[in-house]
């Protein structure tokens, strides 16, 4: 079976949630999954949920949330470590599905460059499925992706002052 490259982007909620849903579906079909979370270093409820699936390996390659600040050298180093790990994972061909969560945010903040990522994607085994998520996807990823889903915010309760809620947003 051929694998494809997915891109879940846009300013709407649900990109990571969709990717994790696909991971759970893949496990149900007997597949192994690797999830690299770029930029994220905080605790999210999905970390606890995914521990219930030994077929899913998840690693975070982020520190504190720098989105309100500028990335530091440590943020850049963490993301680059993640990119190197992803390169090893893809070339090692031990996983059927590889999810690069918030990789578009890492690219947006120039933690590494899109051509570096594309070079790694070009080494993937043809049967490996890859999912990339995050706002601000560069146009080069639109060219590379086989499936693109754009999450568009139409209405959000944040605009009414609702804070992020555990188990829903984090």
C-alpha cells in the first residue's frame, strides 16, 4: 500500500486532534506510529491518553511556549534535535505513520528551513504515511503534500473570553 503526505493547516482548531485521531485509527489497523511534537514542551492531555497505546511513540521537541516571545537558541536547538530524530525515524522505517505535529509553526519561526524538511520527506519509504500539522504552512509544503486539509476558524468561544480548557484545548 502506498503512503501519502498529509498537511493539516489553517487558523482553525483541530489540526493536532485530527492527526491524533488518525494515529488511533492506524493503531486499530495494526500499524505503528511515531509522533514528533515540535514547539510543544508543556503537558497536554493527549500525552496521558497516548500512553495507553504502546504502538504510539511520542516525543516533544519544544521547551516553554515561546509563541508570545521570540524563540531562543535553546528553542532552535530543541527543534533541530527533533528534525534530526525525525530523519532517523523516517530512514529507519520502523513506523507506518509519522506525525510531525506543529512542524509548520517551527518553520514559521525559522527553527529550521522548509528545504531541510522536504529533503527528509524525500527519503521516506513509499509505504510510509506522513502527517504535518500547524498554522502558517509554507507554500512549498502545499506542493509536496498529497492531501491538504485547511481548518478555518468560523467562530470560536475564545473571542468571548473562554480560556483553554483541560481535555479540550490542552
